[in-house]
């Protein structure tokens, strides 16, 4: 229930006693409370304040904001907690139920017996509580343990707050280390750099230096090396060459020399980093990515070597499928269906209009004829929905297929379906394989039975996965995975300027911008403000009025989040135009956003603990995934309710940070999705995003209409730039080794 903060708003200081806790999430400590500030009156306070209870005194630093429904609120960023002093305050504190096992009557007895030393006795000598009639030694110990746990959380939260570290880390740290969490962090502050805690490395490093850690301390050096590997994994790299890793780490923490070599050697000795000479470099891997890459190569190598006996009557089977589907396969399409009959793994690739959908339906129909139970999957919810519509049968996200869960101790991803409990499917078809990263591919392969078939479908010219690796590209370039690449553009597709311009861009040819086609248009605008204004006009009036396309079927894309025509600015403008505030329309402010009933929103991280429910069928399950797009059904005091294709998910206030407006999304976020109409805002784009793959991916998201608004000069630069950002991965080399071929 955070509130919108104006940029540059100054921090303020308030203090008072906690009068009431109105809401608390026990998992992450997010709290809403009423603070009695004496003469200043009661103040509503929101923020991460784990374990805070009525009767405590708080000193807070933060910012003021105004919630549209609940008025003025104070967003606490720094929290200093003071235990109550004096017999009356201590009694009120204990009587409030702050300590498990103590209520009003017991609180009165404890304070009458021990006076102002009551809290000290509970924490350090709880056995003395048994001196009070009605409190057994067992109950006394239980009260002491409950209070010590509370004090442990308090000390941890105070420690984090004192050093201006995210208080959200307190709960997972306490779960992991208990009462000694502060001591553990003091001993090695770089434990806070664990990716599951989401504490920025710069803040962790500043804390360590403040606590006296030397610049060349092994803890610091090893943590920096691990951070660089993790950071670059988020940028798509499975490994880093040793020299690049050492150079990046030296620049990060300002140290050089033997200490970096020694730190790397220690990480290798402990098995946290794996070093191997491969693909012409000395590669340094995070251990889990090394294992994933090796496993993918080994498993696919085994599957590539397996030849299956095709049915003797294969030609007759394919003929019956053609008759049922009312088509005659082109040569490449028939080749794809035949290959699926005789190989355990295959790749099916092609651009728009090349008959990939027809081929995929043919493969699925063949598997059905062979009596195989086939599972369909895709990396995102929208891609899975499109796949299901294409094939006329159920499809799931890969995460849902593998039964994703979160390890409560490590906070890391885990799958129920694996080598020990494989999928029951006889065949698995995966669409949009270009989006599948190394870790997810390893998890999928681990969940397949030894005889399970695998068909990987995708467009290699689209942008690569967000996560580490470029799996589809490496499999294709290896040349050892059985594959069919569809290249013939069919006559009907040739009538579409979207299809033809997409293929032209892929070949380095600029799209025709004469606006003579029925589905591809260009509106030249020379600055970001005019670009954004035109985008809003198209969504609000021009397309609905002139072409009968409602706003909900239009998706605005931009290569970038920032700048005047980036998704952040476009979302604000589009929300104001398409879903303005109105009487009776609920809304909820959070951070820089106002979430309003009717808004289109996107989930921006995987959350395996969120429940969803289908009100029509009563079906319930868990898991909402990065890239899922929905519509806000309700917004107000209890958070927001979002419908993801009919699956309702309730977001409490503390989870609103996982949602973003989705009237406009980046091209990367749109991967795997298809929209009736796409508008690409192309103005003031960073040079790093002026790439052919970005433009190609944007165009191929459109089904009926594509409009480019902005600069034709930027478009020309994108078409000309076919430089692919290199991703460090040795999957191709490993796969060739598995097959006994030369890299």
C-alpha cells in the first residue's frame, strides 16, 4: 500500500507509539499501522516493518504521500524501534498480544511482579515467570522463546534499517539464520548479495566497508566475482571468459592483482564456479549454469542419436491427415511431418507465412495417429494460449507443465517434474523456443522420459531469451539436431505487407513506407512528444473509429522503457486517454503507478505462490508468470484483483510491485505474443536497441495491422544493424563433442 512519491521529494522524520497494526504480511513484513504522534495526532504509516506491535515506539524516516482513497500516508524507509518504557507502557504492550502466550490478565501479573524489568526478565530469565501463579515452567519457556524470536527479528530489522538496507530482506534472513542473523551478517555481510534477497550489490559492499571489511578481503573479492557472473547471466551469458571476469571485477571493486586470482581459485575449489577451456577460451561458469549446459548437450546428444522406426504406412497416414485437414502439404511441410515420425528430437523453424502452423498441426495429428500422448507447451502464458488456439487442444506454460514451486529456504526455483518424477507424456511440442533459456531447457529435458519425443518450434530470427544462453540458435548452428527450416512464403501470406516487410527486414531491406498496403503503415514524427501524441490518437479514436479495432485489441510497443516515447511515458498517456479516473471506479496508488479498474497490466516476475481461481469452473491453482497480461477487475483498500484470461488473482498491497501497466510494453516483453494490431513507437531510442532483430520481432507480433510511428531514420539504422550481441555459451561446441563431430 505504498503511495506515489514525487521525484526529488525530501525525506521527513516522525516518531510516536504504535496504536494499532491494521495489516501485516508475515512472509515479507509489509505492514500498515496507525502511529500516535502525540500533538500531531494519528498518522497512517506503510512500509516493511516486520514484527512491529502495538505499544512500541517508532522513529521513522521517509516520505509523505497522498493515497487517492485513504488520504495522507507516511511511507517509512528507515525504521528505528524502541521498546516501551515504564510500567504502564510495558503493560499496554504485553496486553496487546504482542508476545505469544501473554494476554491482559497475564500481562498485569507479570508487570505487577517484575515492574519495569518485566521485558528484561522475559528475554533473559524466562524461567522466573513460573514464579507467577498459573504460569507453568513449560509455558514460561514458551513465552520466553516467543519473545526472543521477536527480539531477534527486531534486532535484524533495526540493523538493516540503520544501514539503509531493504527491510524486505529481514524475514527471509531470519527464516534462514534465526536469532543469530545479525551476527551472521556482521561476520559476512556479503551473504546479503544472495540473489534471492534482491539487495543491490553496491549497498551490500557499502555495508561491508562500513563494517571494516578491507578492500582486498577474500569475502569481498569472492562476492564481487560471483556478482559479476550472476549479473552477466542476467544479460544472457552462460559463462564469462576468465580475463573478462577478472577485469570486470577489478573495475567493480577497484582492486587488482593476486587477490582476484586467489578469490577465483577459492570459488573453483569450493565448486561454486567451474573453469574449463572450451570454445577457444578459458570459461568461468556459475556452477548451476555449467551443469545446465552440460546436461542439455548430453541429453540432446542422446536424443539426436536415437532413430525411431517410422510406420510402414507413413505415406498413407500423412495422406489421411491431409484429407482430414483439407490441405496438401508443400515439400518442406511434408518433410517436417516425416522427420517427426523417425526422430526423437527435431527442430521446426521458419518466419511468418511459411506454413509453420500447418506443419505443427500435421506433426500433432501424426502423433495422435501413432497413439502418443502429446503435451504442448510454450515459455509464456500468452504464447501457450496462442499455441492452444492454433492446435485446438490444451497447452501450458513450460513452468506449469513442470509443476513449478519455490524452495522456501533458498527462495530459488524448483520443479516437481524431474528425472525422479518425469512427465507422463510420450511427446512434447514446445513453441517459441527462441525464448527458452539454458536453465529452463535443462529442466524440461530432465523431466522427459528416456523415450519421450521432443519437437522444438521457433523463429531463430527473433530476439533471444531474456535468460542465459541462446539455445535455439546454438542447436541450429550445430547442424547435428534433425531440423526442417521452412523458407517458402505461401501465396496468401505474400498478400500481407506485414509478412513481406518482416522477411525484407530480415534480409536487410527497409520496409516500403508508401502506405499503399492494407496492413502496414508509417506515420513520420520527428520528436518523442509528437510520436506519443499520435500513438494516443491512434488508440483512442483513429483505429476504433476508422478501422473498427477496439483499444483492447491494440498493443503499443517501444524498444525502450525510458525517454519520451518509451513505455513508461506511453503508459501514463494511454491510461489517461483510455481509462481516466471516474466516480465509482476504484484505484490503488503504488510507487510511480496508479492501478485503476479496467487497466491492462503485466506481471513482471515469476510468482509461484500467487493463487488464481477460475470463477466459472471453480478451478484453483498457483503461479503467475513474468509476461502474463491481465485486466484489473477491482481496485481499492484490499489491493487489486486481476483477470488473466479469466483466472482471477488477488494482489495484496505488498505485491503490487510485481505489476506494471501494459498499454505499452517493450518489444522484448512482447515476445511470444500476437496482437490484432501493433503500433511501434520509434523515437529517441538508445543506440544499443537499434537492431534488426528488435524491428523484426516487433513487426511479427502483428496479425492484421502494423503501424510504425516515429523516425524512418531510426528504422533504417535498425535494418542496417545486423550485429548480434555475442552471448558466451559453449552449447554448440558441447553438442558437437557429444556427437563426435568437430566444432
